[in-house]
C-alpha cells in the first residue's frame, strides 16, 4: 500500500513538472559547444574552423593538392572538392539537368508565365541560382530554388511539383546548373535572411534524436570532423551548399539539400522533417551563407 502511494506521488510530481514546463513554453535541449563564425567571410571562414580551405579554396589550389585525393586518411581535407573538377564526366546528375531543361522549356512554351515566374519577372535564368536562398517581399517569406519551382508550378501551371519530388529536383538541378562557376551570393544585407541565418546556426549546434547528435557533432573540429565514423570521415560544412543538388553515389539518386538533411536525420535517429520545412529552410540559409563566394558546381557527384 505504501509502495502504491509512493508511486502515485511520484507520478503526480512528474506530471506537475511536465505541466509547469509546458506552461512556461520550455523545451529541454542540449547543445554542442558553439564555435564563432563570421558570416561575412563566407567560405573563407573555414580558415578559423577546420583550416582545410587552404587545400581547396580555388581550382589552382585544388590542382596543387590533388595528391591528397589518393591519400586514404587525408582526402577529407579536400572536402571532396576534387570531385568538382570531374563535373564534365557523365553521371545521373547530368541526366537530371537535361530532363529539367526539357521540363522548363516544355512548361514555358505552353504557359510562358511559368518561365517568367522562375525568372522573377524575366526569362533569363542564368546566374539566378547563385542568389538563393533569398527573401521575397511579395510572398513575405524566404524562398529556395526548390520552393520557387513549387510556387511557380502551383500559380502558373495550376499543378503540384512539390519540393523533394523527382521533377522538382530535375528543374532545380537545371536552374542551378545555369549558375555553374558563379560564386554563391546570398544577400547578407537582408534582415529576414540574417534572422534565418541565426536560427539555422542555432539548429546546427542543437542536439536531437536517439543518439543526441547535432550537425556540429560530426561536422566541427571539436566533433568527429576528420575522424572515422561508421566508415566515413566527416568534413567541414563550409562551401558544401555550392554543390546541391548532387548525385549521391551510395544512394543512386540526385539529392536535394533538404533530402540530405532528411538522410542525416534518419542516420542519427532523428525524426526527418518534410521538404521545405521552416527549420530546413533556416539550415539551408545558414549553410548557404557559409558557401558565399564559392563557385556553384552543379551537376556534380558526391560519395
């Protein structure tokens, strides 16, 4: 009887604490130790992060350090940027770009408003992909290339081409390929973008899931970066956003950035969010700012 009363008191106490936390609007979170990042430096901020940018910061530097690509323990220092030099080799990423081009031209021919929607009022898509993510004052929200495709299909074509679907990835790949070689240029003067950057940075260091991991647990100098983890070696996050969508060799698919987030969530036993979720948008903004100044490389392969 005493044991029963004690159990009831314990449950009551726990419920009381839970109710207090809910009333206070608090959610318990643990965070990986945060490292300072200067968003104004773009991809060169890696100098004070992993320091590996000295091996991959431009094509000439990559060419001098290609010997590391054959070094089993050292190739992570190249951040797989040596694969950008192979963009001319045929792989499924090229097929996705060709299919995306066919879709854009076909839809644009039947409904010109689709093309002008993608082109933000114009019809020339060259270079536009380098400026995303961006805040659209007319829509009142931050747009990625993926969400722009979804929005234009819905408003101009009256059909759904949702983010994460094969056709959305194909069209996004085509648009991003038209900016290949152009430096990432996310607008740091935009207050909504910088607010999203701050939220994305916080998310990057927030632990979650069954393994209680943050993005930074694997991709930071204080974490597993440069160390073997389940057969893989994690690299720096700087300049990674410049090569999405990317053909992922292990999965055999062209992967959008949000699909990559979902894969990481699943691998770390964290519930994956839908494509286009605000948290993923914030994280994309954060990583895109860390790629500012680095040339876009789409289509491309990644392991």
